[in-house]
C-alpha cells in the first residue's frame, strides 16, 4: 500500500497524464458524437432523445473504463481503446458530409492525441503501478509474469 509520501509522489508523477487521457477522451467523444448526430440523425423525429441517451451511455462507458484503470484492472484500457476506435470510425464516416476539413481534422486530432497519451511511457507506467497496487491489496496472490518483469526492470 502507498504511504502518505508515496501517494504524493505517485500523484505528482501520474495525475497530470491521467487527467490528460481522461479529458482527451471526453472532449473527442463529445465532438464526435455532436458531429455524427448532426450529420446522420438530423431529420429523425426523436433526434434529441436518441442523442441524449447515446451521450449518457458513452459517458458511462468512459467513466467505467477510467474507474477500471484506477482500480488496476487491465480491461479498462482496452475498454477505452474500443470506445476511441468506434469514435474514429464515426469520425471517418463524416468525411463526405457537409462539415469542413477543419472540424474533422480537430476531431481526429483529439482522438489521436488520446491514443498517443494512452500509449505514452508515463501512462503505461501508471497502469502497471496501479496493477501492482491492486495485487498488493489482494494479498499478492495473483502476480503475473508481466508484473515480475516490470519489477525486474525497476531494479536495474
């Protein structure tokens, strides 16, 4: 478990990159969904209700993914990557719509930024450290080979 000084060092090192990853996913999702619904669902009679439900569901999925990452579950990052991949496909479906290349470029740039943050060294270190903390909380019973190699790398 983390002591008070270790917690402060952990937060100082990883909190900014965690927030950057979170807000990159949230903002890119919001822009993608807004452009997608304004393009493909504009004439639908239940446009407002359907778009609100989808926004709430996607918000809940993003929240579940980030909570899973914080709790040290590996599937949380794959969950968020699946959400980002679906949003990239949504944005690519807008390529021949009535939106300018600036909006599409901004949306795709935000999504690529989120993917870049998730693949950064610091974010990977944070996820592996959170997995180690989950294993410590569980009593150290489920140490995987990946965790053992990460601990060996840190000792060098």
